[in-house]
C-alpha cells in the first residue's frame, strides 16, 4: 500500500514538474502558408530553417530556450520549415539558412547579430532592431512582387515533386522526365501565345473585320476620285490661262511690230521733207 502511494505521488510530482516546460515549449509557433498573415500584427521573431541544415540544428537549442521567454516579454516566437513551406521561402527571399526576421506590426527587419538566447533577449529588450533598416515595401512579404515570387517557388516545388514521382514511383528515366517537362513547357507556351492573340484581337479588333469598314472605304474612294477630278480641272484651267496668255503675248508682239513700222515710216517721211 505504501509503495503504491509513493508511486502515485511520484507520478503527480513528475507531471507538475513537466507541465511548465510543456506549456513554455508550446509557445514556439509554427508558421505556414495558411497562417503567415498572423505575423503582420504584433511583434514577432521568426526563424527560417531546414531540418538537414547543420547550422539550423545547432541553433535549435538556443531558439527553443528563447521561445520559453516569449510569453514573458510579450513577443511571439515562431519558426518556418522552408522544405515544407516553399511559398514562404520565396516570399521572404531566403537565400541562407538559418535566417531570422524581426517583425513589428508588419515592418520586417533581418536579424544579423549573435545567435544565443541572451543575445535574442538583449536584441528585444534594448530595442536594437530600431537601428536596422527595414525591408522595403516593394520587397515586403505582402507585396505583389513577393506574392508572385511565392507562387513561382510553389510551382518549382510542384515540378520537383512531379519529377520525383516520375523517376521514383513510375521508373521513368531522368532524361525522359526532362523530355516530358520540355514538351509540357513548349505546348503550354504555344497555348499561352494563342490565348494572348485571341485576347489582343478581342480588345483591339482589326479594322478589316469591322462592320462599317467597307462603308467607310467607299466614301473615301469617292473623295479621292473627286479630288483627282478637281486636280484635273485645275490643270485644265491653268492650261487655258497659259493659252490665253500666249495669244495675248502674240497680239502684243504684233502690235509692237506695227508700232515699230509706223514709227519707221514717220521717220522716213521726215527725212524726205
């Protein structure tokens, strides 16, 4: 009986001792593509890691200890597994592991300091993050550019999974998998180009296929014909003017000749006199 009571007390004591540690370890949040917008409000420290990364493995102990203080200092401590969340890897442009971000009400700053529990606490307590230049709004995780980058990373991961499925599950050779993706890329490009042509024709239709194209074309031809006739009439009038001017010039020449003869005759008469 005494032994049974001792065992019960031991179990209760162990449960009481483990309860705080479990509660504190639960304060480490896991961020995914579904809940990442939660980090846009409040203050956060977020670690991007990969299970295979040796540096990430060395950091895990200090990061877990730091997470136990999150509730006391009023800061949310979180982590992101980039192997399971490729969209977030593209959204935050993760080029090195581990990468740590500080976020305050949607303003992101990359942590560049030492990586121990005390260093993290000092970074928050002394507000050292205020001296770090924030990420530009153009490259913020909620911007259109980073949303497109996230979609691109998701697509690349989807292609990788398809490649692994073809080579590992179906036994397709590696070169065969590459050939399939090359053909898929070619046909998708052709389909996209065809869709763009249809959209362009719909938005900017050709004048040749408009209902009143030929109706507009006929009056234009008539106008041009009228202009041609007017030009011919103008040329004819100019020729008539030239002919009339030529006739007058000949008449003037004859008159000048007659005057010259008359003057010559008068001169001869005066000499005879």
